[in-house]
């Protein structure tokens, strides 16, 4: 099987296992079944749960979080020279959207390969406050309606999903996208968790206990499987956006500028190959039902979406962990770019074959965010398969 289809095939298999189960008497549920809403699990890798040492003291946790959450700001001399070339190239382009903060004296270029997304120790009330503000201020939700399992809210109300289902399809989709992004980030942290930290070595791997606490159907009172379904919804949205934006990257004038013409041509060829594979995916999300009503109301709702995503990006600036802030902003902007693409279908179709594209344009920052965000979502889908296999023998 062609390895490029891996993330598509993995997604199809995962969706199939998310369906409803069969009737009749069933054996006791496993942890995998509670998280993934299934009664039958295909044979796969079986592994016992990891064992963990007792939780360290608060002082040790703070020191560890500061150390793990630090960003490696080092750049090679070659990369520094390339960045200067990229900036000159981008400044000479007719950009439709200005890259956020790119001219700020506080802006820094970071090598993402040196700063992988993984557990940093950033958790507890501070992390919850960030996500709480994101949901409360940006998901079209009245303050009187409390989200399930919100530790910052007093009492427990069962009116959340009846309220959510009463919203228009666009606003429901917005909430699901934010929930899916939140779930995806949690999957990354559970999959690359610090299992052992000694002076000799650090061991990273899958933390099954953490995964269960976030997604087990019983432990989360049914909320965990909903979160995972929203993650798949996010995956479909970003996949659809990539299929729609192919004409922008196919234009003769477009290049992934690195300063090396041979490498630029090769990179563009590889990019188009991936995008055409994505475009051939047979089960793309149909976004035609979005913003299909009154034109004035639809435009107002689109603007609300744009402003809400900009606000979420600003909220991410308040994240205390630098590495968490880096990846949170990157994935938020990637999702915002995906929505920008879906909202610009006619503009993309009307782009000239050559010369500057004034009505639709993606900045370098948006392109980097778009593909890195999709890479993170694809990784989440793959990691769900790994966790499902690890949880099969746990009850």
C-alpha cells in the first residue's frame, strides 16, 4: 500500500469503529471501548499499561514545567541567512493578508523541528483558565450555559447539548472545531508524555492513564467520545480546505521560496503530489450548507468567525508555557487559514493563471500554519489507533 494514503486509510478505519454497537448481552467493556464508542475491536498490538512513579512535589512540578516548556531558540547560521532571504522575498510579494506580528521587535523565528509538541508539565488551573476563556468568549455560548466537566464552573447542568443543538449549523460547527482542536492537543500530550525523567535520560511515550482521564466514556461521563468525534470533524474540515486550495499552489508564479531554485521546484512538485492525493479522497466534507442563507446574515456570520479566531489567537498569547503557546497559536492559525480557504472558493476559482493574485492570497506564515496544523491533526488520528491497541486489555 502507498504510504501516502496512510493517514486517509487510518481515518476511514477509525470512523468505522466510532459507529454504534450491536444489541444483546455484551462482555464487560474495555477501556478502549469506553473511549472509542465501539463493541468490537480489530485484533492489534496488545500491551500492558505503563506504570508511573508517584507525583512529585509542587516545587518539582513547577521546575519541570519551566524546563520542558522552554523553547529552543537556536538557529543554524545557514538558517539565519535563509530567513533574511525569505523576508525579502515575502516583502516583495502582493500579500492579501498581513502576517501577524511579523514586524514586531519581539517576533522570533523558531525551528519547529527543535521544538516538537509534547508534554511540558503545563496543566492545572492556569491551563484550564485559558481554554475556559476560549470557550466562554468565542463559541457563541451564553454564560448561563455551562460546559460539561468544566472544573471552573460550580454545579452540574445537563442543558449544554440541548442548547448546542438549538444553534445554527455554522455556530455548532465552530464549537466542534474548537473542541476538536482541544482534543487533538490533548492527544499529542498523552502520546508524547514524559514517562521517566532522570539525570541519565528522558523517556517519552504513551501515557494511557492520562488518555483515559480525558477520553474514557465512563470517567468523562460520556464527554470523552464526543471530543474525539469533534477531532474527526476538524480533520475533515482541514482536509477539505487543502483540496480546495490546490489551484493556488498550482499557479506558475507560486514558489516555496528557499533561495535554492532546484529545491524550490522539487518542494513544489512534492507539495502538489500530496495535495492531489488529498483531492482524490472520496469522502470529503460538504461545506455547501454553510452560510447558504440570507447573504447579509451569512457575511455577518463569516466576519464573526474571523474575529473570533483572531481573538482566540490573542488568548493563546496568554499561555504561560512558551512551547504550548507556540503550538497553540500555530494550530489555531492553521485552522483559521483552513476556514479562510473554505470561505474563498469563488475567489480561488477566479484567480489569474499568472501574475499577482490580489483577491486571494496566503502568506508564508499562513501556509506554514496550514500544513503544520494538518500534520498535527493527522498525527492525532494515527495516535488514536495506537491508544486503541494499547487499551484493548484494560477494563
